[in-house]
C-alpha cells in the first residue's frame, strides 16, 4: 500500500483525509453553488520545509479547496521534468480551472514556481503567498531521505552550467549563481549540494524583496510545530478567516533537529547560517508587527 501511495506521491495523505475529501466534495456541491470573490493562497519556498503539512491543515477545512503540487492546475507540464506534472499551466488555463472551483478560498502549492511568485501575485490580484522556511540541516536530512543522493548535485550543476531548462535552474540571480560557483567542487558531497540548493531557493525571498511585500507572510517551520494553534491562527488571520484548532492535531515537533548530526562543510555551513539569520530576523520582525494586529477568534480552541 505504501509503495502505491509513494508512486502516486500521496504517501503523506492521512486516512482521515480520504473521508474528508469525499465529504468536502458533497459539502461544496451543496453550499458553494455560486463562485464568490475567490481568495487564493500560494505556498512557496524550499522543498521539505513543511509545505505538505500545512497543505493538509488547509485540506481539513471544508471552506478551502487545496491543490497539491501535481494536480489539474499542472496537468499540461511540457518541461523535461514534466512526467512529474509540477509546472503550473498557462495563466489562461489556470483561470479556466479556478473558475470551475466554487470554494471561497483556494490553496495551491507551486513550489517549483517560487522564482515566479511575483508574476503569479500580479496576475491574480486576489492572491497572497505563504513563504515556508526551515532550518537547513533538517531540510537536508528530509531531502536525502526523500530523494536520491545525486538530486542536489544535479540541481546545483545545472545552475552553475547556466542550463535554464529546468525549474530549479530558472531565473537564478547572477549573484546567487556566482556564490554557487565559488562553493561548488567536483567532489562535493550530496549533503553539501542540498544545503546549497536550500540556499538558492531561500535566496529568492530577499532577491524578490518579498520581505517588503504585504501580500507575503513567512512561516517558520520550527515555530509552527512548537506553537501550532497560535501560528496557524495567524495564517488564518492573514487570510481574514476563522481558524478551528481541531484541524492541527497532526502537527508535532518530532522532526525538529533531526539533521543536527549532519557532517557539512564549514564554509558552506557558514554561508547558510548567514542566510538563515536573515530569514529569522525577517520572521521576528513580522511577528513583532503582528502583535499589534487583533487576532480573529479561534473556534474550538483546546487548552
């Protein structure tokens, strides 16, 4: 069963979600008869940063429709990695599919389009973005457990070679590419390559000046899993929605610090420590500013 789920890329779909998907379909057919002014939330950032977990939180909300990375919204992916169906369809096709969806709030996870998030936000004025980030050691640990050892090296090599045929090497700023050239070695270890990939994906947050964009909210994985009700409520407040604490039962801090024993190159670790510090500072600034905002009432809060 697990092998089948893994082949379909649904190994993290919990049993309760199968029933929820069926009930939600019926609920939305009955109560969402017209298409309201839709709100769209796009989850972006680096892979293995808790994006699937947050997707499942939203999936349990009957008033939110969730699209996974591979869905009807990416069914026309023509790229060399298109057999995974990850790249979003054209804006015209996206609009057509979203118009068929009667849910008032739509969540999608176009991680491979992180570099294009400003174009997506511009095209869909009713949209917002959630930037997920996580400490690089835990990302590397999760990444190496999920993918083959050479994936990180493949991704970094494509960027250094200037091959823009793939999502992971698309629209890379020249300063970021120069940094990779400086730190890349022919005998680079898989873990170091994944750390550099983490650096590339998270660099977009500042390269695109998302820290200055009021339509973008940061979500720090470690903070979310330690204070789930508080932080998920903040995300719902960002959307102007009411949060039900019952939907956060799956969140726990079990995966925090699993990568602490990884053996990484000191120079690459120092590089990523600098970026992680900048991300944390931006997150702390967001949290401080958020204290002045009145939070929406939390339904079914458990104490």
